[in-house]
C-alpha cells in the first residue's frame, strides 16, 4: 500500500505532509492538489491516502507517517553512491569499464588504518605489493593482512610444514621482498592429506579501513589485474566492509585460518 509513497522524493513527502497537516489537503483529499505535489504518482498516492483515512487515520496521523518516511528517505543513499561495477577487459561500445588494478591501487592510496587482501593465487604481483609496502612506510600505523590459499597439490605427500615453508620462501622472495611485512594467513584445511577433507580459500576481495571493499573475480595475479576479463563490485558501505572483516577475523579466532609469522 505504501509503494506510491516510497517512490516519492523526500522533498515531495515533506510537502505532502505539510498539505495534509494544515494545507490544501487537511480538509479533503483531491487528485488535483496531489498532482501538484506528487506529479504523475497522484492517482496512486490518492488511493493510498484514501485507504489510510478509511482505516480511521486522521490527516494529522497520515502526515506524521509521511514525515517518518521522509526522514528515512533522506538517510538512504543512491545505489550509485554505494556500489560501482569494476569491469576489466576489452572495451565494448557504450559500456563503461574500470580497470581492476587501478581500482585496487586507488583503494590502497586512500588507506589510513588497515588493508585486507584475500586471494586464491599469487603470480607476478610484486608491483601491487610494492605499492602497498610504500603506503605502509608512509603511514606507519597502517597494517596489512593477506589471506591466501596454500594448497597441497595433487600427489604431494610432503609434510604440511614443508609445503608452508616453500610457499613462504616464494612469497618473500618473489612477491613481497619489501619492508615492512604484512600479516599472512592461510586455511589449514587446504593442507589436509585426504582430498575428501581438503578445501580451498577461494575468495577474492580487498577491504580498506573497514569502510571500503572490492569483491572481485580477479586473483592476485598480473593477468587478472591487467589483462583478463574480470568482474567485481566496489562497495562503499561501511557495515558491509565491516562484516567482511569480522568474518575473516572470526575464522582466525576459531582456528580455521592460521597466521604465519613472517620474519622482518
């Protein structure tokens, strides 16, 4: 029943409430006056207000409800203020694209408190990590957490500690030979000997300062960042960014994700 009211702007709602309380609509509802306030929605609004009156509500009561809706409407942001597609790949006429690498770098450059990166694969990603290290040196209080999959490859019967050692050596030498170092976390279940109990850390996202997030199909690889067709969404909604962080922190607290203490 309130759909017609919810479609109005906060300004139109305020004008409507005023007309109902002590204006032209306080004595009698009419479509003409409503059309001056609500435009093409006048008929639907008239039907809604009539139903409210028939239920026993006075014009003052209805005005109070409409003012409450208007107050809420003023606090709701437009979707474009909260979400933006990050489409990487070959250009298509009429469809805006936005480079994944440039988006992540922009997020990194805005970081003041913490950066969280979650990925599945690392490959030739040193330039991005170098920029993060530069930001960490520029902002001494900035911390970085990297959650990454450390897999037990098919047929590898090595001890879990040996697989982790090899991965960390490659991480430090090939991907992050910088200082300061990030915090590194992995899913211990990915190292299970039994394939039936093995799992992967397959999520890909970036969160900055627990206020800005990018959820993306792109791995932490040069190809994914710069050449592949990838699809993601940048989320400028603090409660959502905070929820992502709390989920991964909870996995750490529950012992599912394990921290590896990097030297230096």
